[in-house]
């Protein structure tokens, strides 16, 4: 599940509340540092998967393996990879979904309209450019808490 736009630390608790309300158990990746004591066990209980971002660790292959091992898995990924403004989304979510042969669900938080939820479920075609255009079109009018940090809003 894509989690976008990701512009604020508030996105996480709101997303977790919505998942709880909808009866879903989300898994999410976080930098390994947040999984240290005293909160590491709590974050893992919340569905967190620690990722060591200090070295190349083939995260895509690890997540594909998790899908193959799990009977049921909802992996939530913010494609911006950060809360700051980016010119281009990272494509790891696309490669994970393709490798695991699972659809991509378009999850969103729209602070302007004070709503959030689950948008379309997309079966990827293998044409990443075309699929990304469809995904970007869905998110075009959705505003994060800090709209200037939205994908593509960076001035450089």
C-alpha cells in the first residue's frame, strides 16, 4: 500500500489509527535506529520492519521474501521515502509489488479535505512509466499536512 503524500510525522499515527479502525494490520519499514530500546519492541508490535539505511541491504529482495513467506501481508510504503519535498518518488514499492506479484493499493491522507482512506487497487502492467502516471494522477489533488513538501513541489 502506498502511503502518500507523506509530509508530516502526524501521517504515521493517523495511518495506524485508520488501519485499526478498518481492521487491518499494517506492516511498515522504518530506519533501524527507531527500533532500539526502549521503543523497539513496541514499534515491531505495531508492524515495523527495521531497515538499515547505512548500507546497501537489498531491501526489495527482503520484502519480496516477506511476501512469499506470509499468508497475508499489507506493507505500507511512502514512495517519497521521506517527509521532505522530493522531485521524484522512489520506485522500491513498484519493484517489491512486481517481484511479489501483488497489487498496489493507493492509500492516502488528504489534510485539505480532512479525509483519508484507500483508493484504487492497481494491478501493475510491467510498464512502470505508464503505471506511475496513473498513480500520480490519483494523488494529484490530494494534499498532505504540509502541501509544499508534496512530490514534485521541490524548486530544484
